[in-house]
C-alpha cells in the first residue's frame, strides 16, 4: 500500500543544516553529534553489534502525546482509542505509517530526547545516510520520516533500495483502502471492531493518508539528497474539536495530508521548536552524567504519553505500549501525574479532565455497587466504566481516593479557584459522598467506623477490613472535600454534609500495632508488602495531618519493618513502583544513606539497555515494558526526596534538600507553583531560588522564609537569585504583588 507523501529536497551539502555532523565519525564510526549530545545526556544510542542483540522491549519509544509507538513495531497507539467489550477492552493497534528504511545494514540507532526524534545510521564505504523519524510535536496528527543521503565523497552514484516492513491490517480495526483522486496518495480507513460498551459508546473510526515513496533512491556522485516523507492520522474523536470544517475522518486526513505537502521544508524546525518549549522544564543532575541520562529517559517516556490539548489519561506502560491494555490505574494519579503537576501543570490539568469527563459513569458505578457519590473504576479505558478483568481489582476502592487526592493537590499547587468550583468541587464532593456511604460501624457500642471488603495496595490482601492506605486516602478525601466546601462557601445540605465528613475523617482508624509501635497493613495483618503504609508518609503526608500517631519513631519503625517483610508480600512487592517510597520516606527523615540503597535498587534492577528502558519487574524482559509508573516513581525520588519539595494548602516547602549520590548539584527547572515558575538549584550548602520571568496576570508574588529566620521574608524578584541554607525547611508563601513587579 502506498503510504507517505514525499518531497525531494536537492541542495548543496553546506546548506543542509546539521548534515555535516554526520560526515565525520570517531569512536567506531559514531556520529560526533551523537557523542556530544550523549555526553550532555540529551541523546541515547546503540551501535552494532550491540544493537542487533537488543530485545524488542529495549528499543526506544517516541511520540507526541496524541500518538506514540515503540520504534520498529508494526503499529502505533492513539490516546483514548480502545477495542474490545468490557473486560476485553484494550488499547487499539493502529497500523504504523512510518516503518521503512534503506535495505542495508543499520550501523546505529539513537533517540534524541530534546529534539524528539529517532535516528538510524547507515554506512557505505564512501557514503552515509541518516533516517530521522518523529511524531510531530506541533502538528500532532503527523508522522514524519526524513532520509538524508550523503554521497559527497562518492565517485559513483549511490543506489539505495527501500525496505518497507509492512503496512498491514490490524486485528483491532476493520480497514479498507480509500483511493482519493490524486493517484499517488492512498488512504486507509475503518473503525474499531468492537465498542467498549455496546449501545452506549460508539466505535472509533480511523483514517491514515500517505503517498508512495519510491522503491529506490539514486544519489549522484558528489551530492547530498534529503527527502521528507509524511503521513496523516485522524480519528472520529478529533474532527469536531480539531478540524471543524471536516465532515468525516477521511476528509480530515486527506486535507491535512495535502496542506502539509506544501510546507515539508519547515516540518523539522517547527517540531524542534515545540520540543524545545516542552523540554525546558525538568530535572538536571550536575556531575553525574549517567544518572542524568536516566532522568531524561524517564521524562521522555512520560512526556510522549501526555498532551495538554488531549483530554486523555495515561497508563502504566505509557502511550507507546499496550501494557495492562492501556488502561488507567492509580499509577497515573500517584506515580506519574505528580511529576506533570510540578513541572508541566497544563499537562496535569488535561489528565484530570479525563476523570472529570467521566463522573457520570463514576456515579453509575457507585450506584451499581449500592453506594452514593462517585466510584471511579480500578481500570478505566474509554467509557469510564469498570473494565478490570480481575475480580480483586473491583475491590481496590482506594482508586477513588487517589483521584480525589490528585484533584485537591492540583488546587494546592495552582490555587485556581475557578477550576476548583467548576471542575474540582464536583469530584471532591462526589468522592466524599462515596466514602461516607462506604463506611460502616460494627454493631458494638462506640465502635469506630470502618471500611470493609476491600483489596489493599498489597494485592494479595483481598476482602480485608480497614486497609491502612484505603482508610488514609478516605480520610484525606473527606477532609479535603470539607475544606473545599468551606472555601467555596457551600452550605451544609443533604448532598454536602461537610461537617459530618470532617468528623468521619477524624474517626476512621489507621490500624496500629501497639506492641511493635508501628502501623499495620490492615486490621488483622501480620506482615504484607507495606507499600501503602510507607506511602502514607509520602505522598499522602499523613504525619502532618494526624501527628499523634505518626511520631518519627513510628515512621522509622514502619520503614524498618517493611524493608524486611515487604518483599515477602503480594504484588507489587519488589517491583519498580515499590522501593521508591522507602527512598523518599528516608530522605524525609534526614537519612540520605538509607535512601541511597533504595535508589540503587530502583536503578540497578529495573532500568535496562542503552535506551534506559524501564521495566515493571526485575530483569530486562520481565513485566510491563516501558513502565512509566517506575519512571515517575524515580523522578519523585529526585524532586520530592532529594529536593524535599512538599505542597500544602497554602505553601510550597523545601525540606532539607540535599544532593543525590555522586553529584555536584541538582536543578529543578521550571518548578511550577501558583502560576509562578521557579528555577531551583541545590548545592551541598545552599538552596538557590530564581523566579523565571514575570508571573502571569492574577498570579501572586512569592515570599521565601527559612526556618532559622522565620521573620525575615525575602520577596522573589524575577531573574534575581535568592540563596538560603539547604539545612532546615524553606517555605514559599503567596503574597500580593506590589510596586514595579505587580
């Protein structure tokens, strides 16, 4: 089938930007540009023979948040597109429109994370070629492949046959070929085979338009040729919101394909400009290049799975894979999403929109279970109804508390009152109503309320009473909803019983072992994996909310006990989403040496290959591939653990920030708080804060105080650095903007 539009750009070698970087090689013929960018931590690469030995799961991923793929796969995934009924629902495989390359031995492969491209290197005795593939960041429906052939030193023409690695049908779609009037263009169109909820959720149509590339390229001696190929991918979900003039999915794909053919020379520069904007916020580890590469790889795989103009959520394996059917779990709200909130709040807002759009289904889920309010599904796909195929997952009620926790955390970080009233409050209120209806009392006088029949975070503990983690997120959900009601001036009534919510939040028990002076996983637990108990320290920050049962001694006892017993518990014990919580908790207690053990475990047992691929379980081919749950956990170790970042109802705090092992500095670029953007640098002795540019209209100013001098506030001025001791707690509070910076 014909597939990609093409434009041959014949230019002198010196005017093809960047090509000179590939004309000279060193260190076993690695392009100098690859070596330089690899040293900077922005590019990862593999050369033959290592490349040929890589397992398919260790190949790089790429995407733009609308669609993503693992390089070399025969399909890509588009966010929010599923096939299959109820529990068989899974992310639908869309035939990939860019799987071709020169029919010649590939010498190397690289992913440039800052530029957002995957590059393949081909070498001949007197010639070379670079094939650059990307999913366009500024034009999200475009898949682009560029081939640059350098025969400038050749004495004879270079003839290159192209090998197309299939453009086949899909088991998830009923597809047919549509031939437009322009004979050189072929479009593939069709719909998913099954709807997630037949009769309620429509099937999704897809259309891909592309033009046939030549079967062979001939590059004259002494010349350089560059060819730009592109394809357009649209679904029926897009045409109303993105291309209002189009009446069908096919028409949308055809029109964009045709219009893009007129601007192929600018595609790469527009893509790189958009990527530069996306990439300027993040985490930088100074003095430790290997750790920096893992940081950037983690960010890369998270960012290619999200987009601010797409109201979809992510999944444990990110958008590039079909791991866990592409369903959304608590992994998003607790492990992945917090990184977006602190560095890319617009992306974080779009993820929450996915949940807010499905409150009607969450209400129906609650009603079917005999409860009130909003009951979000443990596994969520297209419809928002429960699509978990495992019966134990149906009892993981903590997911509703996880969603509520994220919604309140978004308000804490942004202070957006309009959003709180229109979007946040309905979710916060609905989840509080759910917990109020899910909590019961034993038929014993003065007995405390309880939540029974749940599956704990330790998934071997099913049908238990008073799961520590479940009760903790229920307490927070109830208390935060009560605070939101007071902020918004809500009068107590049948649907908003916020005084009762506060009482219930205080009364719900967290199981405690008085003999060992530690928390239990659930009421009758002896051991367990303890992840939920440890996560009560971070990210739930329960010690700050209920200090009476969270002394430092208790926190340490919890950690010591589950360090030893936890790996014997049920899943996810020992997974890459497990040890991070111990690292952050120990750092919160000032124990960097203890924390470094768990950072080492996380990196040494779950990150593999030259592209630093995250895996769910120990071993390079074990569990979910591209496990961005693990990537998100790791990033939180850096900014919440070593950076000590905490968000409260009215402050942004840095708790004893310190440096990661073997590093000279830690930078948090573009840390977002209440509309302000901060560039933060942590050294061995100082915390250095700098406000990036003027805050937007309506945003407050920020005043910084250190615990050692609480009465000496320093107002942050755009562009000016404020240096404070990193030992102790530094607090940023919103203040009214006055004077020349108002």
